[in-house]
C-alpha cells in the first residue's frame, strides 16, 4: 500500500510539473504535428511583416529530461528543413536568425528566395 501511494505521489508531481512547462508559441501560426526519429514535434510557421519571410518554431511535443542542447538542435533542424523547403516551394531560403529555446525548441526566421 505504501508503494502505491508513493507511485501516485510521483505521478501527481510529474503532472504538475509538466503542466507548468509552457510550449513555444508563435502568433498567427499554423501548427502541424510530425514524428521524426520516433519523436513528436509541433511545427509552427507564421509569416512576418516582410514579404517572403517567415518565423518558425519546432517544439518538442514530448517531455525531455536533461536534454543535450546540441543533439536537440540537430533533431530540430532535421524537422525544420523540409518545412522551410515546402514553405518556399522549392526556392532557396536564407536563415536570418536561429536559436534554441528552453534547450529543446528551435526558433528560426527565414526568407524565401535566398
């Protein structure tokens, strides 16, 4: 019985902590959920004020404990590139800004047409 209460307590703490963690948001964005390398990601893309320029967030849709920022950046870019190519309809694109948020989520701004 004591073990069961302990398990329930751990579950409650886990749920409370996960509820406190906010996902990245991007105003006026469309959201698509994809699975890459067995992991779920939310891809959020929104146009900026400039022509042919977009902001994008790659958000891990699963919990990550002690993430390796270098590996998370690599995974996020594996997700981002096809969406950038699709958004730019095969035209070249130029990355204007990129940063890792919360050690797991990638924020980037890019322009179509190089």
